[in-house]
C-alpha cells in the first residue's frame, strides 16, 4: 500500500515509517520538526541524538535497501498538504502530526492556542484533502485514552449504548479530559465523527495509552535509527521518565498519591496496532475506534517496577511523591475494555522485567546526556 | 453590572446591548463586522439596513439617554481582548462572537477553517482573559440546541446520568451535530467544561434553538435600532426566511420531508434568557447548561403557520419541498426538556398568529429590498 505518515519524525512517526517500509510498502512522510524546535526552546531535548529526517531516510536506505519519500513542511498549510495528496494519492494516511503534550498545552495562552490551532487545523486539513482527492483513503488518527478521563463506569471501546427513559441510542462514549491537549483530541473525534457521517469517510481513531520503550526491530538495526526518546516532564511519558530518573539516580517523580491508573503499551505494539489497522481498514462511513493499550498500571506500580529493576542493576533508586502539578483524580475507578485490536491480531509485548532491563541498558549508554533540570519544569495546571 | 458583549453588532448582540443598557447596566460591546462583510461577499445582506455600530450607539444615546462603550476589533486577537478586560473589568461577558451559520461552514475548506479557527480561538481567548483578569467574571456562552442533534432518547438539559453495568456517573449529554458550525459549538462546550473543572470558572452555556422575530421593546423605539434581519439560506433562520419568502411570494423552501423538528424562541425571549442568566449567575466551578427554547415545531408546521397568516394578509403563499441540501434525519424522535430558564423566571412569548402577523407587517415595509437569489444559494453538504 501507499501510506502517508504525518509527523514522520516523531517518537511514533519514525518507527512507523520504518515498520511499513521494511514490509515493502511505499512510505511518504511529512514533518515540520515541531517537537525538535519546541524541545530546544524549552530545554528538554530527547535523550538520544537523532539525525534529521532526511538523514534518517538515507541511513534507512543504506541499512535496509528501502526508499521513502520525505517532505519537510507544515500540514496546517492546506495547499502544501493537498499537493502531497495529489502527488502520491495514498491509500492510507496516519495522522500523528499533533502537539502531543498535556503540560505543553497548559504552559500559557500562546501554547494553548498553538495546540488548539495546530491539532484541529491539521485534522480538518486531512479530512478535506482526503475528501478532495480520494474519499476512499483510510484515515488513521491518533487519539488518546485520555479522552475518556477517569469515569466511574467501565470504559467501553469508543461507543456506549444508552438506555434512557425506556428508549435507546448509541453514542460516542462520554469524554472528559485532564488537559487542553487531551481536549483537542476529543474535539478531533467530534469533528471526524461529523465528517464520517456526512461524507462517508473511513476513519480509525486510536485511543492510545502512554507508550514506553525505544526499540523496534527496525531501529535495532542501527542505533542512529532509534526514535526520539523524551524523558522530560513535557514530552516524556511516565515510564520512560522513571527509567531515566532511575539511571540518573534522581528520585522518581510520582505525582501526588500515585494511584492514578492508565493503560500502557510498548512502542512495538503501537507499530502493530497501526499496521493491523491499515491492513484491515475501517469501512466506508465508519468511525472505528480502538482502545490501544495492552495493560493498565497505576503510577505507583510503575515506580515499584522501575525501582525493582534499577536496584537490581545497581542504581540507587528512590521514589518521591511530589505535589501533583496536574488537576486529576488520584483515586478513581478504572476498568477499560480493549478487544478490537486483539481481534485484528495484535500480539502484545507486556511489561516484563526483561523489557524494563533492556530499556535501562540502552538509557545507560546515554546517561551523560541526561538533563536533570528537564525532569520537573514546574508547569502547573492552575 | 458591567457587561461585555462580544458580537455586539449581531442579530442577538445589538438587541442584547440595548436590553441591558435600558436597564441601567454598563454595556461594553465589541464587534469585527464579520457578518456584514461575509453577507456582502456572499450577496445575502440583511433585509433591514442598519447603521454601523458606532452610529447605532449614537442613535441609542439620543433615543434612550443611555451610553455604551463600543470597540471595533477582533477577539481572536488576544492582546486586544485582554486590553478590554483590563480597561473595564466586566462582571459578565456574553460570548456571541462566533461564525453562526451552518451552511457557511459547509461552503468550502476555507470557510470551514475560518469557522473552526474563529469559534474556538475566541472561546479560548475569553477563557484566558477571564482567568487572567478576574476568574469570578461570569461567562455566558451561546451554544446551540443543534449540539444534541436528534437522538433517539429524550434530550435532557445539558447533562445525563448514565447507569452502566451497575455503576453510575454523570456526563455531558451526548452530542452529535449536523454541520461543522454546530460541531464547533460542541468543541466549545468540551473546552469550557475542561477549564471550568480545572480553573473553577463560572460558565453558563446556552443551548439555544433557532430564533425568530425582529422586535424588542428597545428596537421598537426607532426603526433605525432594529436588529440585523437575515432571511437568506446562509444567515437566516428558517421562520424568518419563510416569512420573507411569503412576502416575496416565493414558494417556502421546505428542505426534504419537512418533518425535521427543532426548538424555537422569540428574539424577545433570547433577551430575557441572557438577562436572567446574568442576574442569577452560575456558581464558581459550575458549567450551567440551559436549553434555550420555548416551543418545538417541525419545518412543515412552521410552513403551515406562515402560509395561513400570509394567505390571510393577501399574499399568495406556496410551499415547495426542495431537495434537502443538508444531511440530516427528516423523520426523528424529538423530546426536549427545558425547565432551567423557566425556573429563573422566563416569561415566554409564544408563536401566536399575532406575533407572526406583526413580523409580516414589518417585513412588508422592506419588501423592495428582498433579494430573491439569497433564498437558495445552492450550498450542499456533500
């Protein structure tokens, strides 16, 4: 298939490019280097140095023999995005090109406005480019499990049948989030659902939990092919941050009580989920929603796991409860259903001690690059 | 009270300014003339010529003796909006400053992008300006009954308690709309709800049905104080359009089967609803939602009413079913609950024959200005 990947330079984007490319699909990638420039601005750059995207593509060609087409540009510029759709006529577009950080969206009005503007305008532009060039093109959109928040009822897979006063209807599962970033993902879902109903588009919306890890079969071929790996408060996900903190012998920053529970998955499983979704696309006029996770853990459980492996490897790992900078429930019900991707064929990589140890070992190689000031940047929700 | 009205030149905005002003409140109004310029561009200008906003304010002062402060500017410009908040420190802000037309939002990508950008960025800016200057300032936000769409269950007032697998929680009533414009109103609600929970703001979100009429006690004082009155496919609401079509002896344009049912209210009741909401504000950390309507009618019922009065007044009124340019259910369940505003003290003006006849008489005075080409502009949802 011909697959267009938006946000091709990112933590998920670049491994996804390689994953499809190694399976002999034609990959077209776009990125505007937002994450690189924002992390320079905020002094929270990735742990592992990554060549720029054009250099990565050359390395990938040299390593695997497979070509990709890369364009550096901003898909909030519709003329640019449309020209790419017209040039390549992709069968699938994977939309990762959003500002992906909850804390970033809470820094100030300018960053909130950027998040809102970027995330919604990119989604609208993708919708219009698909409609204008090939409405059969399957849109795979990265949402987040955070769209659901922490309701007091079971979280179903995207939809909920409601019976009220003796009548029934089926709706999007109620969504209420914990940050402006997460809110833009709800707003994306609202917008996709409208255009799916109205224009008959084919959309898969992936409610993804926080991702951990930095290894895929493709990136293991050459360390220069590794994904961006953020461990900072802004762009790092919790488990990656804890591991880097352990290696740096910086007390793990548990926010508040640490009973906050979320669904997680290995980077390798994100690759599988997107691949399975692309190979078995949504139907015409279908907004297909998957809950993309493989296991649920509380923050305290993650801290314990990291401490256990860290201690075993000889690091001195402390766990420190810090005042929660976020406004979120620290004790809550959490029961998620996620069978859709398993039914498509997902083979989960669970969070074993071996997996953790492997991540520790890679991180240790780069420990001189750890910027301790990036662990807590002082961004508060209030 | 000091009240800041955003969109002060509009169909609702200008009468609201006068309504508060005549009750001796300090009124500050902002408008960027979007509707005037868009309706010139699209050749669908209002029926009744209206002086510009600064001239209106002079006329109002001459007529009533009351002053208002008017600023012409765009509230997507945060620095401008913030300067107004700092200058006046309002107790209440009424946010009408959105692109208000479903067909406009469906014309093409540029107009969709404008709608998305304008409606969400104005709301975000209002939220931030309130947070930054005075979090106690009560935000009254104009939503739409269209946020709910036409579900197969009763429409409750904003919220729904859901029982699922033996557990309960309360959520925003499920929302799914019929246009991108309406979708931006859902997105506004999502965003307001996030910031209300996070920052403790006080917000009233008014789910308003289509408004009809052109008379308020204040505008009746001088015909030059009358509100904009749109009757075209783009900016006109259905009942206003039908009356102008009847006066023009142009067959009433019923879309499809005409069984589409919505909640309606008289312009005079919009004034009351906003006033009652301002006088009895939402609590700290409350997103208060009211369903703002007084009666529900199907499109066919409205057409019949207009034909009856039109025929009585000597017009030759035909009713014509045109192919529905929208994608919407033409037969559907519709049972809305709306008690909140009645409990605050709303005294409804129902759609009687007398009310209709009065609107007919005013419209007739301007019948030479009717632009028949504006009734059907050919905007299609597909």
